[in-house]
C-alpha cells in the first residue's frame, strides 16, 4: 500500500471545495476523504489507475462516514476522460484536485506502481491541464500540490489552457528554508487578483507549527469538527 504523504494532507486541507469534485489519481483516497469531510454536500468521483491503490481506496471509502458520496473509478485519467467525452459529460465538475506525478526527469524506479505514481510520463502536465480544464464547468477550480522544481512548467501548461492562478500557498518545512511544496488553486475564467500565502510546517526547533496543527486538527481520528 502507498503511504499517505504530506502532499496529500496539504492538498486535502487547502484545495478549493465544491459540490461535484473530481480527484485525479486518488491513490489510497485520502484527499477525497478529506474533501468529503470538508464539503458536506459534495459528490466526489475518484479516479485511480493502480491495481493495489484502488483496493486500499475502496476499503477506505467503504469504512468512512461518507461512503454514499464517494465513487471510485479504476482507470487512467486518459481513459476516464475519453469515456466522459464519448458520453458528452465533460464540464460536469466544479472542482478538480490532483496530486500529480512529477518526477519528470528522474530515473524510472524498479517498482512499477511507484514509478507510475511518481513519474509524469504516465500523465504529462499538458494532458492533465487540458483534461482538468475540459472537466470543469464555468468558474470551476483546479487545485494541485507540486514541488518547487516543476512550479514554472506546470503553471505554464495551466495558463496555456486558460486557467488563472487564484491562490498560491508556499509551504516551507522550516522557517529558514525556501518553500519546497506549493499548493496552487487555478480558476477557469477571469479571477480576482492572485492571493499569496506562505506557511511553515515546523518551528525552528523541529516541532509542528501552530499553523500546521490547526490545519490538520479537524482530520484527526475522533475529531468532531
């Protein structure tokens, strides 16, 4: 099973919400589960290609309080897109989220599922940006979590499609470090001026920051929020 990563936690907590949400490459389903908790009226469609991850996601969805609002599709995003296009049901979502594969230029690792999950060759940025744009209705939002080294390339693909950048969250691990992760919220159609946010996950002594603890607190097991 794939471990839940910090990227998923951050995206699940910071992504723009909606009522018809598409989660591309859901993995074990954590982002969809967090959005189901945050958006009580949302119907969420989660797409995953990996044979092992889909089993975990199905179990996690079934065990959750939101099982009736979560649907899982075992397919590549490319195949899912083609099926929706054939049905004439593109543009049905108001929110798309993705923690995309991004180790663009690194060597393929021997474990196929980890390779697929971590290499953008399986879902090129251009394919993702174009597909997300088509999946969204007017005023729809597209949220991603990406590392700094692909920020320029990924943003460029989104701008080419016609997205505006509505929010940029620069996430530092420590106060003295440069931001390594970025949560971006793109909007279809003209947007208000870009909102910029910079946050730190840990304090100088290595302990979790108040910001991070407050961000994650609603999602801890047993939380009533």
